[in-house]
């Protein structure tokens, strides 16, 4: 497998995302993000923080976080001293117990032989006894399905979030909402302006014109030109879809 840091760096550069954008999205300081990409583990607070930062950074880049965290554990985490002890290591105090009096082997064999005779005699005498009422009563059987383990329903997969950034190619009015929460409140963007990267299950976007490009999960998309204002819904499942005027986002 490629190096952990190289995998993170290549994914970020392939998506054309700056470290500062990842810092704003993940709330992880840029120096720690660079330390992850350079595999400078000694610059990070500790193994627990390394795994937490690594998982968050990988999810922000749409990478398999579990694979990267497992790779880090395999390469850089070590077993504790207790785990490294031999399996047959003597427990404390065992040597002291061995130094006590030892029962002769012949006595032990004779004792076991006597127990076998007593057990055989007990079995022989119990075969002649008439079963009592308590012994002949049948134990009610439990329905077979009671022993069958219940099948738990599979958990529903968590809804995937969309990462969205708006890049202006000219002057454009922008209104962006996440449900009832306003993210961009009727801002007029100029050519070259770009917003922060937002994450949500569903965005509602209103534009004054098509002078913007949308960076969705790291990929740039153009907005179809229109003589009127534009309303869009952006979700992980359905992608980008037009909205009617009644369903659009409106800012003050």
C-alpha cells in the first residue's frame, strides 16, 4: 500500500483543495495536517490524536478512513510490555508454591483409583431403583423457535454529506441554505471570489445568474446559463436538480 502521507497529499491535490480549506472544514490546525501528509508523527500530540486527525482528514477527502488508520496502527503502534511477555511465563509466587511439600505420586494414583471404585458402585446400585414420580415427570420443552437467536435488522446506512464550494467567474448574487439555516445571506460575489467549503445532506442554492462554478466533492461543475434567476437543490443521492420558484432559497 502507498505511504499514508502520500495518499492524503495526492487525494487533496487531485481534488484541488488547499490545506487552509481542509483546516476550515475539519477544524484541525494546518501544521498538523501537513505533519500527517509528511508522516512527521513526532510533531503530533500523541497516537490517539494521530488516529483521530487521520480519520477526520481521510473522511474530508472521501478516502477510506479505516484502511488508513489500520495501516498506521500496523506500522507505528507497538505491543505493550505485558503483551510481549512469553505465554508460559511463570506468574509471581509460582516458584514459592513449588517449593512446598509434594504429595507422592503413588498416593495420588491410589486416591484416584478409590474414587473410581466408589463411582462404579454408585452407578451399579442406582440402576435397580424404581424411578420416582419427580424423576418420571417430563420437563416441558421450550418451543424450538425460543432458542433461535433473533435476527436484528441491519442498520440503515448513514446519509452521505455533500461538500460544496462556490467559485465566481463574474459578478453573481448568491443565496445558500442548509435546511432553514442560512449559510450565505444574499452575498454579491466578484470574479475570482470563492466561498468556504460547506458540508450538508441537502443544499438549496439561489443564483442571480450563471457566473459561478460549483465545486461538489472536489469536482468543478458549470451552471447552465439562464435569462432568469436560478434555483438549485444539491444532494448526495440525486446530485444537482433545478428548483421551482416556490421551493427556492430566499435571503433577506
